C-alpha cells in the first residue's frame, strides 16, 4: 500500500470516528435550540413587558418552572382533581377540543409504551413508488364506499429530527408492511435520520385485526 493510501485510510478512520461523535451532538443541539427558541418565544415577550426588561432564556425558565409546578400539583389529591376539571373543560370546548385532544394523544403515544398509543411500526411506499418511509400505525378503520368495505391503516409519518410533527395518511391495510421494530426503536430511527437503525429490517403483512364496524365512514 502506498504512503498516500495509508494516510487516506488513517484519515478516513479518524474522520468517521469523529463523525460518530460530532453529528449526534449537532443534531441534539439543533433540536434543543429549536425547542429553546420556540418555548422562549411564547412567554419571553410577555415577561419582558411585565418586568420591563427581557433576557434570553427567561421564557424557557418560566416554562420549566410552570411544568415543574404543574407536575408537583398533579401529584396531590387537590391538584389532580383540578387537573381533571381543567382537562374536561378543555376537552369540551368546540374549537379547542380537537387540537388539545390530538396533541395530548400524540405526545402520549410518543413518550409512552402504553397499549393505547401507537400500535405498530410499519413502512409504506412514500413519497413515491419504490421509496419507503417509516410510519406508526395509530389504528385501523373500515371505510365503506359504494357498499364495499375495505380496511385502512391510519399511519403517522413523523418528521426528522422532531417526531412530534409530521403527517397522517390512510393506507389500505394490504399496502402497509409491518416491520420488526419496537415503537421506541422507530422513534430513534426517525430522530436520527436513519443513523440509528438495525442492519436487517424484516417486514411482512399486517396481522389480522378485528375492526369495529361502527367505525365505518
């Protein structure tokens, strides 16, 4: 092997090692910065007007304190009862209910392994035939069209690197391929842009699921 080839191999070895160290830090930084700027922009301006001065991070600090206080309050009997009352109130408001309910269920689905969250990890042909995207099956519904029934999977396609946003599509069940990946691994796959991925992904057809006929559209 030539000297130039040896130098190149050494460079490639250390460069790839550096990539594995730096890139996850950069992705984490970008996600955290996005969250920081978004959260800080919600309460920051109002606190600036209230206090007469504005400092970067003031909105984030206030939000963290509110979240911590809310968590503490819901741990006692009175606080949990107040939370249930507020939850029912928000869930009953005409324009607030769909946004509040959907965002709450989505966050619960991503952060919890509860059986009522995402059902399975799958892949579908999107955005074109021959190209596949990872998605999460939220539920199955039966659509009745012209007297014929067909089972569809409601699939949530998360964005990278923020899986709390994305798009929802309805795909015929026979066109959805279930893969042998846990919900947690699926989220890691999406957040990392596919970097955190098993070497082999096995797929098959969706397992038969009994669908409530009352869900027909």
